[in-house]
């Protein structure tokens, strides 16, 4: 066990173990500061937070295990705590466990500790939130507790940094002189049940530890049993073991907590006294915040502020980043004048790509600022409580609200915010639903099309309502989809929605800043690189092959068409003249038509024909897959107006309104009829035209989820666009 | 006259009589301390009627009624 510590070559591994809401992560931040990074545990979607610190001249690797109430595991995601402690599944067993215990709720917190004691790893127990325990009038005899547990017991207030030195001393001391918490003495029938399983597994040729065998017995739907395989024999073995427990009048599903709590009851006898006014402040604040009327009102007020910050307050910062990107482009571009290809790659591909990554940062940082505040104060749990019923029916839960709401501003921070959901199934569903919410990048498309085609014929009121309702197309499709998805696709077992209402606490700036920094860095490093790659790839598809011939032909046809204009030659000499600009736009248009993406658009047009899209719309749609807002600029280029148009552009609206089919069965008819316009808007509402979202989902879940959701949304968008067009054009 | 915790609509002093299921969800509730003999009360109900918030030994835990139905309770004076 402890021999490994003496080999000085590797860092000492210490794991932080504890229930949710114990201040475990705050303690982790205190101990490691910014020397931490986030990885993923192999094969699952749980994040692994690892930090470095140095104690007594030793390098220490600190792992912040996911907060959990017990070692029971129904899903691979939950198995991670036990696997980390037991040195399974690519994890190395820790040399020491620091058990973080909420001092206001010692007995329940010690259940996990008592379970972990089975693994025979040295421990130190931290009674955190010591100030709250004292405030609540609890008197805890730590000397007696340390005596009973047989390991060092330290009191801390992690958010203020109190007791950290004691903790460090205790860690150093325990590394030199490891101490263990005495294991629970199982009654004979539990030992017998364990032996039944161990023997059974041995006959199947499966190797398992005693603690793992116990987990298989205690956890109905055990993820350890799932891993052991032998689906033909193992259920019979487990049934026999559970029967042994039932024979003694115990329910196998609750026998473990019952026995542990009995054990803890004896252990804690005389340790804690003076329990009293625990919940008084919490109660009176909850009376307001969870009130049917006031609570709901305050909830919407808080959410309004969060949403407003993403939707409006982030705007100036995002504009600043966009302006900065343009400034850098204007700075670098002239230096590369001689090599147009490199110039375009650096300027339109790389710099624009980096700008396209950084532009998400303000929203991510703002959202995580608010999430840290909401979580640390304890309000997030209340918000989830208030809203749970709205989401429960389709497999989401109350905590889905913040990610989904954020999705109306931008899916990127929304997807990342889904980390606040502990239940893996609800988290995955929430992540997959978030891109359906009508993000602000869809708005320009709606504004352009509604402004050009709905407002002139139907007036501003209908236009306003159309715009409003378009925002809910995605959500209206997503919720039933989530319901189907949860019943038919998701194979992960449902977890009960259990929400601990923590005491209200004052958040600390330090924690909030670390959270923001951690998420921002995560996004830029992990997702940013992928987004940048997308940006360069799509640049190349729109740029190549750039033959001089195309420009020559465009120029010749332009000059032929403008023969009659007086002073044509002079105007073309001056690059700033309106005619020159027009010619440039015409050449850009010709280039995009001849680019790989343009050719593909023409080639793929028949696919979009049932939705009424011509090749220009198809190219616009295809080019906006990396980022949907690009469609406006692409439309500008395709219709020879240049890339600088925006959704309010009258020129663009006029051109769209006058655009006619050149050939085919609809020759001479306008391209943009109302059915086409709505088909296009519905397509944008449902399609995941956002490389950044794909990259973030891949980062948060996996590439197969990311690709799956991309394909599903694209297919859904196409199908819905076809239905809208086909029905609309028959009305 | 025992009821399940999910059937409770008022704030009464209650005692858990049994965990009437051996499913995984029952195991989780037990780990949180929902065990026979524990004193509980339904301290709050969400605006839409579900979930409910349960106070037990100074801690407050909210669960959906569907889960609370796994817990059998009786009223105590």
C-alpha cells in the first residue's frame, strides 16, 4: 500500500473525496491555485480535475473526484470515483485520500468515507465549513472524532483559507505515517454474500476485489456488474447473494446504508452535541425565494439578468473583438500584398478564425460568472427546484433551464453550462437540445428574410410576430424530440432527481474568477483549435481553385454590360470608384461560383430542390455550415454586392425580391416565394450550422455525439424545410 | 393508514416506516439518510406541484414525487 510513497521518482497522488456541496472544489482551488487542468476520464464524459502542489519538498498530484453521496454506481460515469480509488480503468490508486466532510452534516457525509474505508487507503478527514457548523450551534469534539476514526481530523473554512496549514501538516504527517479508518464490521451474512459473488466471479474467470463484489450486491443495476460481463451467469450469482441478505430480513437495496449508518451512529456517539437552529436563515430566505408567486417572479428576474448579459452586455465586448480582428487583418494584410493566396489564408482564414474563437469568450466568461455566483450562493439548486416540472417530462430536469436559456443567446456557453447537471442522461439530453434554441446568429437571417418578404406584403405587425414565433420553432421541435430520444435512443439508466438545498452562502471572488478562467481557457485551448481548423478548411473551399480565367471572364462580361457608361475606362482605373467596386464584387461573385464550395452547391442543388432552394441559396446554406451568420456575407458575394452587406441592407433585400429562376421548370418565376422564405428560415432554425457548437459538443461529450447531433439536426432541418415548402406551395 | 411520501401535500411531522422498493433509486435515497425511523417533513412544494422539498435531520433535499413514492411514511404527533 504505502511502499509506493517511498519511491521519490513519482509525484504523490492524493484524491479529494466528498459529497456535493461540501466546498471540496473550493478547497481544491485553494490548494492548487491555477496549477490545475481539466482532463476527461478515459471513456466517459466526466471531467477529471487534476492539480499540482508541493508539500514538504514532495511533488503532489491532487485529483478532485466528482462529488458523490456514495460509491454506488449505476452508470460508468458514477463508477469513476470507485475506479479512481481502486486504481481501475486506467486510473492509479491514490496514496492518500483527503475526505472533505461538511461539518454541518457529519453523519451523512461520513457514509461515503466509511464506504471508501473498505479500500484500505490512508485517509485524512477535513471538517469543512467549520464556521457554519459553529454558527448553527453544533459542538463537535474533533479530538474524540480523530480518536474514533483513527486518522487526523482537521477543521477548515475553505472559502476563507482557514485551516489550510493544519491540513497541509496533516497530509505531510499522514504520508510519513499512514493511518486508516477502521472498516465497518459486516455481519456474517454480508461476508457470506460477498463470498458467493467472489467465488461465482472466479468461476467465470473474472477478477474482482472484495469491495467491488460488495458494490455488485448492494447496487441494483450495478455498473460494476455491467463491466464484469457474463450476463448469462452473473445475475443468478447476484440473486443468490441478495437472497442471503433478504434471509436476514434486510432489503438488499438499502442494507448497506442501514448498516453503515448504524456503524456511524456508534462511532459518532458523544462526538456531536447542541444541534439547534440549523435551518432558520435558510428557511426564511426559502420562504421568499421558493414562494409560488414571489419565488417565480424573482426567478424570472434573475434569469432575465443572466440572459440580458449574454444577449446585450456581451455585445460591446464582442464588437471590440471583431474590431480588433479587423484591425489585425488590416495591419497584416498589406504586408502580404504580393502573395494573394497567403494574404487571404492568413487574413480570411487564420486571423478571422482566431477572431471567430475569441468572439465567444465574452459570453462564456459572463455566463460562468453568473453560474459561479448562482451555484456558490445556493440559488441554482432553488432555480432547478422551481423549474423542474417544466422539463422533467422529456428527460431534462430543472437544471437544464440555464443552459437552454443561454442557448437563446449562443449555444457555446449553453453547452458548456450543462456541466452543472450531475445526471449524465439529463446532461447529454440538455447538451443535444441546446443547439435547437434560437441563438442570436440566427437572428440576421430572420431579419433579412422577414424584412424583405413578410413586412412589405403583410405589414410590421405580422412581421414582428413572425420574428417572435421563429424563435420558438427550434424549442418546439426539440422538446418532443428529447422525449422520443429519452425513450428510444438513450441507453443510459435514469437517475432520480435528487437536489440538495444547500445553505445560502456568500460567494468568494477567488472562486468565481477561477471558474471563469478555467472555462475560458478550456474553451480556447480545446474547442478553439477545432474551430480554427474548421475556419481554415471552409476558407480553402471558398478560395480554391482561383484561376485568373474566372476573373478575366467576369471582367470582360462586366465591361461588355457597361459599354454605354461614359468614362468607363477612367472609372475602372480608379479602384475607389463605384464602378470599380461593382466590378470587384462581380469578380468575387464569379470566384465563389467557381470555388469548390460553389461547384458543390450547384452539384448539390437537386438535394435542396424539394425545399425550393436554387443553387445560390444552396451555396449560401452550405457555406454557412461553419457559422450560420456567414450566410449574409455569402449572399452579398453571390449577388455581387460584396461581403460588407448586413441584414438591414436594402440592396440585398431588393436583389432577393427580384431574383428569378434562370432555367428549369420554374424559369422566369421569382426564387424567393413565401414558401421558400419560410422553408429557408425553418432550415436555419433547426440546422446545426455552427462548427463551434460541433467542436464544443465533441469536447463536452464525444465526437460521436457531436457528429450524431450534427447529422440529425441537418436531416431534420432538410426534412422540415421540404415539408414547409411542399405544403406552403400547395396552399 | 400509511402513505407514501409522494402523496403528502401538507407540512406534517412524519416518520419513515419503510423503503418499499429494492430499485437503484431507493438505494440512493437510503444513502442520503432516508431510512426507516428517520423523522421527515415536506417543507415546501414547487410552484408546479412537483418536486417537493423534504427536511430531514437539518438538511433539505428535494425529490420528485415519483421518487418520494418509494418511501412509506406515517404521521407522528
